[in-house]
C-alpha cells in the first residue's frame, strides 16, 4: 500500500482542526452560562408560583418548574457553544441536541415512556399526593408523584412503586376523588318476617349511626329471594377515605343487627339445618325386616 499523499494529510489535519478559541469568547460563553443558570432559577420560581396560583398540585408545580429550568439551561448551553465556537451555528447545535435525544430515546424507551406518561398524569391532575387510589392489585395512599413512577403506601403499610405508563394505560380508581362514597352491605332476613317493618327498622338504625351521612339518606332495599330468606341491601353514604368507610360499615352492621333482634326480626342464610328427633333417628338406624 502506498503512503498517503501530502494533500491527503493536509485535508485530514484541516478536518480535525478545532476552530480557534479566544479568551474573550470563553469569557462571553461563561457569562452566558451563568446568566442561563440564573434565568433558569427565576423561570423555575415563576413557573412554580404560577401553577400554584392556578390551583395545581405541589408535585405538578415542582416537576413542570424543573422541566422549564432544564429547557432554559439547554438553550443556554447551545448559545454558549455558538459564542465560544463561532463556526458552530445555532441550528447545528440544536440539531446535535436533537440527534442525541433520538439516540437516547431509542436506548431508553421504557424510561422515556414512563416520563411522558408522568407528564400527562401531572398535566391532567386527576389525583394528588394524599389521595387514595387503586391500580390493578395495588390500593393505598399516594405519597409521591415522580416523573417516572408514582409511590403508593398500601393500606397494609407497604411501599409500592407503580410505573407511570401503567397508571396511564390501566383503569385507576380514585377513592378520594369525591368527598363521599356509598357502601352496600347485604343482609339476609327470614322471609316469614314483615318485610316492610324490617326495612323501616334497618333504615332507622342506620340513621342513628353518627358516621353515616344524613344526605343522601340511608336505604334498606330488598334485592333477591332465597330458599328461606330475602336479601336486603343496606346502602348508606360516608366519608371517602378507606378507614372512614370501613368504620361506617362496622357500626352499621352492629346497629342494624341489634335493632332487628330487638324488633323480633330473624336473620339467617340459605343454609337450613334439620335436626332429627330421637324417634326418627331410631327408625333410620333400625335394620330392615324381611317381607312375608
């Protein structure tokens, strides 16, 4: 193989040679970076205050403010590069950032998917820190909403990290989305009882429970008929939080069962137990006699 010619070496040298950098350009670039950093801090503070004024959650305000600050810093770096290296055009700098973004997106598809889902979740502001939600098999209180995941403290005290892409694509039940929730407790009563009297007794007992809301009023509705019982649904409204509804269910069950027992209304189930009398048991155990 023949050695490279002088023209080829000169061309490579010119291609690899960095553009001249002066002390004045470096100083100017440093000033732009410092100004960009200060501007980013100011934009972050203004964005946080504006979103808080618009009633957005603290998590949404903080994350969107951080994104604005990061965008300001990226633009400041691009401006500083064009000042330090005059041959670098702003379009080229932004194009390089775009190429790096595409390469990073291909390498970290899952992370970016969670990030974009987090931005959508925070922008929609469906639930906030302190709300109680249920996603698939996870239910609990939201403690953090990050850019890539949401942290939930389950009702049994465990810490669960849910990817934001899962929250964005699955059905999310926000238990504390409204101030009140309705609970329904099924109860079987004897079908020989006075059904109208039984429903009146149950409704009066529910109205006497302090944690049950007066409006909407509690209801006792007959829903089904069994072999020896009638199904009654006890419907009432209480506070939306998990413990509030559980305490209300407990107190309603105690109050209604005591009221029905005092009123002489029998409760039961579809399972009937038949006890044989001694004569019947003796006849069943007696050996068969031969026919004449």
